[in-house]
């Protein structure tokens, strides 16, 4: 439903289960509403194609391995406006910090609603970068780092 309404993920995966559980995954959580899954978020180790960890690492004076990547965040359209996205994000941030890692993420530059959520929650905008998704596709993404203080659940 999120894909049909929002176009996320941009390219629907052939194997959605594998997309939700990549080999780099550290942890994942779901939010439920009325007994149904209403949202999801993952936390993964930094990979070779991830740009946000390097941007944050350069600013923080550490390597990209000191970051954890927040990914696969979505909330079902009918469950939005209830703070589920902020709650999921706060849980992923907590887990990253418990592991001694700093949370970072990227989002398609065209996804204004997601960028607005991150900025409202105090995430630091790092840069807009071009990311190669395939030999034939490059996309613009906005990279963010979690604030130094705990993320509030606005």
C-alpha cells in the first residue's frame, strides 16, 4: 500500500522479504495498530554504497564504520499522524546508541514528507548527493545524521 500511494520503495523488489532483511541488518521493528502491522524500520551496518556514514564520519572525525544506517522506514497511509514513524525512529536510534554507533540515513531528495519528519525530529542535514543505484540509474538523496541528544517523538 505504501508503494502504491507514495512510490516507496522507488523500485519494488522482486523479493520483498529479502529487501526488508538485507545481510547488513542489525535489527528491525514493526509498529502495530489494531493488531495489524502499520509500520517498519530497520537498522543496518554501513555498506559500501551508503553515503551518509562517510559524510557523518568526515564531520565527526571518525570512519563510516562508527555509524549505523536507519533504513526501510515506512508507515501505512491509514496509520499516519499517530507518531508511529517518530516512535520507530526513536527505537532505532536507541539501538544504534546501545551498540556504540551513530545513526544516519538517506532519503530520496524528492520525498519531502520524510525529510520534513527527520528535520522536525532534529536530524542534522548533511548534504544532497547523487547515489548510483544501478548502472542505468542515479538518484539524488538527502543524507542526515541523528542529533547528539535523544530524538524526541513529536
